[in-house]
């Protein structure tokens, strides 16, 4: 087996084994057929993500008299002088190359306009890694009726900042960053409640950073890799 072919497998095996190796699956697996070498799955056990409005969005919220808040168990936090919403995440899983998977968050984000006496809540968003969409429910507190089942809508779209994203399966830690843009479902809910949305239709509305604990879930992938490599042993 040539050195170049062998090098395709060394880092992926290292990542699967968790022997002190950090996320570099996509680059290491270049040239390997995905159906032969699937990216390992990682389970989220305890994590949180901070959603911070960009300076332009913070100004737009203030100009329209809209206050950003949180629905429990989410909370508001100060991050670098910005009022942000911290969403806890305790379940879900994703591929180590960030190509698939979904991670739901608990609680939500609220937008309150005191002059209108209205609050819009974006609740329980689920971040889908395949579609790069965060779907959840949007509710106008003045209209929501008891027992009404809300249908999920697209609250946000998101894109990862790969240079700020790292998963260390050996240590069981993950950190990441993404930029969120306003989704059509969320925009429509804000327009219906306030007459106009304080969130711009284009561009980043929230900077997201996430940290937490993860556990490797792809022992099957490790066994598959062993089966690929055994014929070349020795």
C-alpha cells in the first residue's frame, strides 16, 4: 500500500479512535468514497449556544422599541457588552464532518414591543446540519390559544465558521461558531405581530457560539475502518 493511500486513513482512524486527535475528518478523508468511509457520529450530552445580535440588529431592535429576551430554560447573558440569549442543548447528534445531524435547543428567544403590547417567541429551535436551517415554533403571545399545536417553521438559516469549529473526541469537548440569518417563518411572525420586522431580510442577524460536552457514537464506523485496513496489515 503506497504511503499516499495509507495517509488517507491514518487521521480518520485516529479521529475515530479518539487518541488525542482533533476534527480534521473532511480534509483527511479527501479522495475516500463517503459510502466506504462514513464520518463518525458525535452525540451531544451537555452544551449551550449563545445567540448574540449583530451591532446593526441591536440598533434596529432599539430603534423599533423591541427588547430581546429568553424563554426558560434559555436565559439572557452579557457577552462582550452585548445582550445575548443562551440556549441549552442536551441531546441530538451530528457527523464529525458537520455534513448531517440535528441538535435541538431548549427554550427560546423572545421579542417584546411594549408600545404594541406584543411578544413574539421563537421556541425550541432544532439546528439541522444537512439543510443548514433552524426550525422551531413562532408564537404571538397575544394570539396563541390554549391547546393549539404550533407547526414548525424556518426561524433561521445558518452557516458554520469552520476556522472556529473544533470537536475533540478524545476529550469529549466541542466548540463552534456560526452566523444566523433570518428565516422566512420567523420574519413573517415578526411582521404579523409588529407590522414590520426588526430583523434584516439579508445578512447575519445573530452570531452564534457553542460549547459543550460530546460523546462519540460511531463504534460501527470504527469497526468498518478496521475491516478496510486489516487486509493491508503487515
